[in-house]
C-alpha cells in the first residue's frame, strides 16, 4: 500500500512516499529556514508563498525518487492542522487536486500524530503507550491505548519547549531557530545557575517554561547592566538542565501511573542530545521494563514521511475526507 503524503504546516515543504505505513521510499524536505532567519522567526506570509513555489516540485521529486506513478498510489494524505492556516492550505489544496484528478482517497492527518508516528519507522508501536511530544508549538504528554486514539494527559500552560529554546537562543544572540545550538553549547557548559524547575513537584502532568525563560532573561540583563560577562555555555547548560529535568521527571511519573508498555519521544525537540541521553539513562534505571522509542534524528523535525505513517492507520479504517476538507490551524490531537 503506497501513500503519497504532504506536509506544509509551518516552514518546511515536504512530500513523501510511504509503503505500508513504515517503509520510506522517498521523503523530500525543502526547508525555508534561511528565508525566515533574518526575521528571527517564521513569517506566515513568506511561508505560504514558499510553499506555493515548492510544493509541485517536492511532490514530483518524491514520486520520481520512489519510482512510482499515480496509478501505483493507494491514497493521498495531508496535514490538516495544527499549523499556519495559509501554509496548511497549500498542502490541503495540492492533496485535493491530486485526489480528484486520480480518483484517490484523501486522508487528513494531525501534524502532532505525525510526530508520534515518526517512531513507526523504527519498530511497530506497542500499546498502551505514553508519548512525550516536544516541538516548536507543543509540549504535551499523550496517552494512546491503541492506534489512532489520543488522550492528552498533560501539556504546557504557556510556552512550548522548542519555543523557549528559540527565545533563549535569541537572547544569546544565536540565529533562529536556536534550539540545536543551545543543545551543542549545553554540552560544553555546566549547570551553574540552577534555574527553577517549574511545576516539577505538582501532582499533574502539566508543564510551564515561561518562568524559566524570564529567569534566564533577567540573569542575562542584570549581568549586562553590571557589565559582568557570563559564560554562555554555562547559561545554555543551566537552561537545558532545567528543561530536561522537568520533562523527564514528569514523563516517568506519567508512565508509572498509566502503566504503559512503551514511552515514545516525538517532535522537533526530540532531536535534543541531552534529552535523548537523559531519558535513556533514567528509563533504564527507573523503568527498565518499559520500552523507550526515540525517532531517528532525520525524522524529528517536520517531514511528510511521518504524515504517511500516521495516515496508514486511517487508511486501514477507510477514514477518508471529502473535497470540502479544510485546514484547521488549532486542531488538537484528541479532537474527533
Ligand atoms: P509543532 O510541531 O508544534 O507544530 P513545529 O513543527 O514548528 O511545531 P518542529 O519542527 O516539530 O516544530 O520542531 C522545531 C523546534 O525544535 C524548534 O523550536 C527548534 O529549535 C527545536 N529543536 C530542534 N533541534 C533541537 C535540539 N537539538 N534541541 C532543542 N531544540 C531543538
Ligand atoms: Mg519547522
Ligand atoms: Fe512539527
């Protein structure tokens, strides 16, 4: 079963051909990062225009790299949300046009479900599972009893983890997005600042990163006023230590309470080397009987292959959309 998957929710235009929901035949990702860098963040109008310029070529490349024709396809899948409305619409309209022209089923996919299903390329998912989804716009713990069923058990009350990384990166003068660079600097520095670990002891699975962000910014500004030079690597290491300790502590607690078989890491921040290492270490010593799944680095960020993997679940249930499919910018993973 071959699915053509399309992803245009934010700033990467991507198209992929996925076989049986777990084999990648092609996965073309055209990143727009360079165009947004000088603005210090994603500019929605620029993102939409780039998607329009890139989408046809991305799809053609995905088809030719996989050596398939439209006759070989079983369905077309596309991210319907969450994301930027203008960006999402480019993918949705491309998918609709292809579905109509070639009489193929149209499968709408939730972007966050896609992030979770990026793990399906490593091995089959074993349920029940807990997913720690950490990305540019989301930080949530999602419980899954079975394929395609999602329950949010906790989430951030303010900033997403990736968003906090990028904001702190800007304060340190790094180019957007700063997440990866902070991660690299953190490995050189030490946790000397001991920033707060927000909500770590609270009896829930929610997170908060805005207090940490403020503590970080205040520390940097106070030092600037007093003309004291702070060690940037130590700042990065201290920030990262706080983020990781809170994420890992609450995730392990959630795994225990929900008695899951598997813990799945997902989203752009799943690429974080410190987070990957700490989760492995803590799971091995505290929850050795729970299987930990971490997506391959190349599939942590936005890509269409993960959309194809999630779409295969809907394909098996014949959950198609009509030609009235619309983009849903604030779609939640537990909706519908
Ligand atoms: P969402 O998936 O919530 O809609 P998004 O698609 O914009 O948001 P992703 O592409 O999934 O987000 O992830 C991008 C985020 O991941 C950015 O904030 C980026 O800084 C962060 N990120 C990438 N690599 C790392 C890393 N090594 N350490 C920390 N953060 C990272
Ligand atoms: Mg992105
Ligand atoms: Fe994403």
